């Protein structure tokens, strides 16, 4: 049985390290499953509340607002109480937010529930990534990308479950309660395998909780921003691009999104080996080139086949950037891991938040192909900034 009092600087045997890794992976799975479950039932919530497209777009903005609002709080709580305790609470609250969303009967209730859901999601995100950074230190090699791969895999699982739920006409509230129960049971089973203490706390480093981000953290944030603006574009606009630009048949309008998600998930499971073999900087530089190339192929050759190939390349390019940025942030010499992660996540998430509206705004005055070409250039920022990572 694992000893929860094992100090983090103790030379652990491989099996015990694996227990920690499996435990943290379970929490990444809970987070991915929860988000995918909500996303899959948005059309049902929209229909139940009789929302127009414009109203839905405005209401959904409450989710990222909640996430951004909680950035500073999440970093403080993780640094003050430890990622294990914070994540335990967050892993209960985040799926519970689904149940709350399933009970809404009015517009203001949905806004409030989404704001709460965003706060819990951010708390879960910062604490689980802090756990991931700690486990990665024990391995002394890159494993962060595989954790994010589990998140993506959970997204697929959530999508499959939702497909069956919708087909059987299971209402969102019942669906959300089932997922909450699954998440709660997974949390109970995995909690004992969580990393007991964070790296900085165990090594007794004296770092302030509130500190201005240095150039190292800002650079990582810009790298995450450049990647996540592309991710946000793929999530929100890939289907529309296939519909309006490529004029794909109805049954193929989601092909680009599926292609992107497939290679992003697969790439995350392969990224750790590549990072260990070639190093962080070459992989970051290559990632930006993949993003640029893939987006330009889809832009210059708007056919189903070539656009799908392009989106496959974008998935490869975006797969490892954010995990690497988080991993590097957790090694900051001047900031506590939770605070550093919150800072990088805040800057990066702005890209995810601003990307889709920027695409829509630019396409109104030009066209969607031009918007995608601009995002391709922004994605190259990963390559440009990779050589500036100095601590």
C-alpha cells in the first residue's frame, strides 16, 4: 500500500510513481468528461429555454468569465492549501455544476450556473495541472502531455455517452446526475493515489504567493496564447468552415473537427516521448510550423480531402504546446507552481476566448478563408517565441 507520508524528494520506485500517475490521470479524465458532457447537451438546454443563437452566444460567455474570474483565486488556494486538498474539493464541485445546470429553468439561472461552472472548472484545471507537474518531477522526464491526452480521451468518451443519452431521450438533468455519480466514484477511488504534497512545499522553498509574473512566465503565456487561439478556432469554427467554405455534404461537416481532435489526442500521447528525445524547444518550434502549414493548406486548397489533411496537421501542432507550457511554468524559480500555472493559463486562455469572436469579426469584413489564414500566422507565434524561453 502506498505511504501518503512519502516526501516528494524521496527516491520512489517505479510502481509507486505509476500509482501517482494513474491517480492524477483519473482526475484529468473527470475534468474532460465533465466538460464534454456539458458541451454535448448545449442544444437541449437552448431548446428547453427557447434561446435564439444570439442569446445563447451571450449566455455562454458566462462560462469563460467565471474561469477568468477564478484564475487568481485558484492559484492562491492551491498554494495555500495544496493541490491535493484543492483538487479533491474541485473534483466534487465541478461535476456538481452539471447537476445545477440541469435544473435551470430561466435565463438568469443559466448565466449564474455557467459562471459557477466556470469557477469550478478553473479550480479543477489549476489544481490538477499542479499535481501533474509534481508527478512529472518524480519521473524526471516529460509526462504532462499524456495527462492532457487523457483529458481529450475523456472528451471522446463523454461524446459517445451523450450520443446514447440523446438517442434514448434521456433528459439533461438525469444525464448530468449519472455523470456526477461516475465522477464522484472515480474521485473516491483515485484520491488515495494523489501526490500528497506539492513540489515547492516539500522542498521548503520560500516563494511569495502574490508576485508579478516575470519574462519567463509571460513568454510561456504568449506561447499558450498562440496555440489556444488556434484551438478555439478549431473548436468553434471548423464545422462552419467545412459548411460555408468547403461546401461539404451535411454528413461531412464535422469531419474537420473530428480530424483535428483525433490527431490532437494521439499527438498528446506521443508528445512525451518526442519531448524526451528531442527537447522542448525543437518540439515547440515544430508545432508552430505544423499549425501554420495545416491552416494554410485548408485555406489555400478548400476541398474536403485537403482541408481534412490540413486540420489533421493543426491537431498535431496544437497537441503538445499547452502541456509543455504548463510543465515549464510549474518549474518556475520565482513563483509557486499553482500561481505560475494560473498566470500562464490566464494569458493562454485569452487566446481560446478571443479567437472565435475575432474570426467572426474579421470574416464579416473579409471572408472566413482570410480569417483562417490570419490565425495560421498567429499560430506561428509558438515557433517564434520558443527560442526566447529563458529563466
